[in-house]
DNA sequence: TCGTTAATTAACCAATAGGTTATTTATAGC
DNA sequence: GCTATAAATAACCTATTGGTTAATTAACGA
């Protein structure tokens, strides 16, 4: 896997166990054992899943006594969503209609102005 | 990688080359060579990236003569976005406000009705 | 300080991913 | 039928992933 941020985020999401962990954390912080409880895999495996999520910025962790608490960090999800939004016009009818409207406006502008902004 | 659909989609998106290919296809269909042009990797490598995208349902392909044309298939992106939407309230202030409002309404309902629907 | 609990790290393994070059398949054009 | 072009497949290599068990670290509690 390459090292760019978005790839790291999507890769972290590409595992059902990790998505389940995020779903659990959406209901509140939890310790490693609490997070491991629903799964039939070993604790070290969970520990590494958490490291992947932390590495992607999707969770942050704190320690109190011998417990490590994880909490959800939504920022990367916002980023990933932002990337996908660029494609919304392809599936969202309402967005497509708005998009067509905006395009029409922009085209009307390019007829009168020079070098319109390039959108990425 | 596990075989579930969402994991396959996210895994397909977890590569910058494949995301660039999708971005290119958003501007219109293209052949394999056309898609390969901006990259410094071999054609077989591109061919396999396309197979990953096709397998995730993100593109569909057709053949005319010796050319294989790929076209963007937005449905999986809609699915992935739908999954992320569940977390929108964690980063989107406006959504959080709406969410709080809906919760308040639902709570008011549960006070008068029996066994309210469980939302997932 | 000793035993218990929580979690991580180490060492290992099999499967997958992502790249390469060489070869094969399919079609077009003459 | 031969040659050129487009693309896929085969065979191979290395690094990464996701799992395991065993060992280590850290903190508590009596």
C-alpha cells in the first residue's frame, strides 16, 4: 500500500472487523478487551487492527491505569467522503440536476470571460 | 482481503493509481492505453488495476474491435458513501443539529407509542 | 513483592497485492 | 495469410496483510 493519506484511510476501512470496531466506537469509547469481545479472533489481532485505525487517524487512544481506551476520530471519514462527493453527480439525480444547472451557468460565463477556473 | 462487498469497494479505492483512473473516467470512457498514458507503470499493471476496479463494480467494460473501453460505474461509490453517512453526525455540525432534532422527535414519539423501530 | 489483569510486542506463517518481463489472444488492414 | 496494434494472461518476485502462539510490559491490589 502506498503512503498517501487517502489510501491509508480507505485501506483501513477495507476490513469488516475494523468497520465493526468503528461502529462500536460510534456508541462510545471502549477498551481493547471490550472491542475484542464480539469477535472470535485473538487479542493481538485486535491490537493490530487498532494500530491500523490509529495510523489512519480514525481513532485516538488514551491510557488510564492498565486500560487503553479508544475513541472515534471522524476527520478521516470526512476526508474520504469529500473525495467521493466529487462523484456524487454520477449517481445522485438531484445533484445531477443541480450540476447541469451550474454547468449551464458556467458555460454562459465562459462565453463572456477569459480563462475560467479549472475545477478539480 | 475478505470477500464482503464493502471491503472490496474500499480496497479498490485504497490505491492512488486506481483513484486517478476513476477520476479520468469521470471525464468520459477511455481505452486501456489511454488510461495507462499518465502513469509510469507497465500496461499489464494497469490491466490488473482495471480488473480490481471491475471486480468492485466501479467500472464496466466493453470491447469494440481490439479496444477495450472502460466506463465509470458510480453505484459502489454510492454504497460506500451511504456507509460513511452513518458517521456524518460526528463531523458535520449541521447534521449534528438535525440529528439532535430527529432524536428529540423520536424520543417524543417513544413516549406515546410502543416498541419504536430500531434504527441501524 | 507477588499474583492478576490488560495490552503490546516478537516471531512466525500463509495468502494477497502490486509490480515486472515474456507470451498469447484477438482484431484490423493490406 | 502476414504484420501491426491492443490488451490480457502467465510466470515470477518482493512486500504487506491478517492471523496465530508465546513472551513481555505495565499497573493494580492485597
